[in-house]
């Protein structure tokens, strides 16, 4: 694959690199006396010099050899004594939208943590406003040094027929996107039932990706490791981030699938999955690291890929092996290892200088040989981006919401009735399909806070249809109401609460501000995060958004919820492609059988 993400293509500058390596021309930059994290041999090499020219590595001084012959009057010399030099970190699967900031601001936030490249699946904004929105977002991030490599959203909608999204992506759209310089593959194929059934559009999307010699990333959540997993991989899916048990990891690795070990803000799988590597002592070259979804507070407080590396090492994974997962393994997965992922001659000079391989404290970050971050601060900034109006005005409910909107009517007599309930669990994408007894009064099914039974509604917000559905949640333990337009994957308006008045206020608040997240209790707005870009992103700084999200988390606690990143857990209550029970604007969806389920249970 031709890499479009380096300062210069190798064929254009290889002659200069030859001359620099031989001392016939001076290097642009020479990093001296570093301990090299050699990911090609899994070694630490002491006192190494690195000569850089044309944004690429020209020469490595190893085993007592130095780059003194590469130094000229204009060469910038970096003394890296006491520091480790590692390849730039790569996140193998990420949704920028979960950071709640624009892509350029995301770059400013993560590059100082050593992240030089991401494999970005922008299916959140695509579900709201299609690939046209993706093109705009790509233009924004291209104003930064970050190598934001796009995997074209494959499932817009996630599961056709079960929800209404703002847009759709077809196989023809995927084919067209494969010609974009920014695209390196197909985003997570969540519609694995469609692949197993050889459904036309799903298979055609994969086919168009394979024709373009790009990678197909996956989303395989079921514990079946025999016929279905073999079939899914045989269809062309080469990587997957949805593993929940060590045996899932091993099964996928044995079948030649890249396993993206995930540690996000809410989906925290690393500790449980690491024993697949550490206890079995198996080859980890098909393992990469990914964060999938990071909310802004996680990035500001804990970092990005450096955070994943710290945790991987604390779980017993060899530090060099962990670095391989965040560099050469990721590059190889996407067939970019000839350009990225290692500090070797000819490769792009994406380099991170670290204090240690325990805490991975980042001192300097180079992208294409340019120093772009130092001591935790980006050395670049971008001017505000002019987002088009159609991407900043996406709330179109088609109805006036009032407390009566949230009545759940029944023909059952006063007393109680049995209802189907989504059971949520902190830190997991999996839900439960519960049946609970709910109170009935005057022809209405009520919430019951005494048994942690709250209402949940999803409103279609893209086309003004007024379509909406009602259900119940268990596991959040709140008094009040919560609403958000960050509601995977259709990103319709999701509202939950124990009383209709607070739910109506929460819904109207987001309708008025263009989307985001809000917490309401007893008629008072406790916290609000405004996300006017597609109802998903802020135009502000990540530090400010993180502070607002912190206020939101405090509001959740005040309301009674003790979950970590609870709004992320709530946001997937409408995700109709992960087991077991979800709710969309069309009703309850059983994500094992892919059938609609009734609210009331006889």
C-alpha cells in the first residue's frame, strides 16, 4: 500500500537518504545516545544515534558506531542520554467522537502522549451526517501533524432495519472512499450476522475494500469460536477489538486474526485479556492496542496510548512486547510496516523519547522528523475550524416534547405488570435481558426507583419523523433524568429517568442547544455538556470539555449512580449490534436473535 502519510514518499528522497547515511550530506536532525527500543528484534540497544533527513530515518548508529558523520553546520542535535527512543505510538482502533472534541483538538490532546498515528473509524458522525461529514472532519484533522488514518464506516446503520439513522453508507460509498488518501481500511464490521448470512451490502462492502487492497476491521462479540468465527474471518475480516475473555483472544489469534486489546474509558478489557499472552506465553505479534472510546477526562488525566502501555506492563506484558503492540504490530496489521512502526532506515521518522518503559513518560515527540510535542505540550496549534451549518444544526425531532410524552400506556389493571428491562453493567458493553415487575396505575406503567427501574426513551432526531419508543433500564440507580445525543450508533435522542417532568426538561434542553449530554433532578439542570457538531462534538478545548464532563459525572453521583463513565454506558443502551437487549427509536431489539421484542411480558 502506498503511504500517503509521510512528508515525502521514499522514491522521491531515497537518494538523499543514501548520501546522509554515508556521510556525503548532512542530516536534518540527529538524535544521540538514546536507548533504542528495537521492535524488529525485541531488543533494547544502548547508546544509539538516529539520523533523520526528509522526514525519514537515514542512519542508525549501533554497536559503537555513531552518526557524527551525518552532522553538518545546520543539523539539529538532540541529546537523548538517559532516554528511550521508541517508534511513534499507534492506536489501532479509535472513535475520535468519543473525546467530544473536534479532530484537530483531539490531535492537540493526544500527540503529546506519544500518539503519532490513529486508525480512526468515524462511524459516529457518519451515522448522523454521512461520509460528507467524514470528509469535513478529515479536512479539520489534516491541519495537524497527527496521522489520522480513516477506516471507512461500514455499518451505517449498524444493523439495517432496526433503527433510523441520519444517513447511510452503501457498498458504492465504500468503493468511492477507498480512493481517498486518508483511507486505509474498512471500519468495524458490526453486522456480523449479515456477513454470516452473506447479505449483499455487507459482503459487497468487504469486497470493495479487498479490491482496493485495504484491511477489513471487525466487531465479533459472540463466544462462538468454530464455524461462525472461521466464516467471519474467511470473508476477509482481519482484525477485531471485541474480545471479552482470554479464550476469545487465543481463538482469534490461532485463526490468524489481529486482536486489538482494548482499554477505553468505560470498556476496560486489558486486565482480563492480558493473561491470554502472559500465562500461555504465546506469540503476540498479532496483538495490537486500542482505546476504542476515550472520553475527554481520560485523555486529559491519564493520557492515550501511553496509558495503554502502562497498563499492559502492569498486567505482566513485557515492555518491549507492549511497544511492539502499539507500533510494528499495528503497522503490519494495516500493511504499512514498510513505512511506519519501527525506527529503521527508510521509515518515517515518527519517534517518541521516553523516560522509562514503566510509566512511559513522554519527553519529546517527532512526526516525520519534526519536533511536534515536548514535556506534555503540543508545539502546534490550529485556528478555529469553520464547520458548515448543516453539521451544527442536526436536532430535528418533529414533535414537541412535554411530560405527557413519557407516559407508557397499558390496558392492564392497576397493580403491576411484567416488563422487559435492559440490565446495564458498569464497564461492559454487554447488557442483560431482564423481566421485572413494574407498577401500573390509571392505565400507565410507572418507573419504580425502589427496585432501580427507570424509564428509557429513544427519539429519532434526524428527519423530524417524531418516531420514538419506550422501555425500562436497570443498573443506573438514579433519581432524576438524563438525556444525551451521544447514543450509539444512530445517535438519536436518548432519555432516561424516574419521572416524566425531569425527562421532558432534559430532552428539551438538548433540543434547544443542538445536542450533547444533560443531567436534571427535581426540575433543575445539574450539568450540561453542549456538543453542537452533529450532536457529538464541541468546538472548545479538550480541557474545558473535560471539566464539563467532570461536572456531569459529579451530577450522576449526586443522582445516585456509581458507575465509571456512566454516560458512556448509557450511550450504548441503543447500540443494536451488541448482545443482549437494546432499545432504538423502533423498540426493543434482541441482539442475539435480531428480532424486535415487546415491552410487556405475559
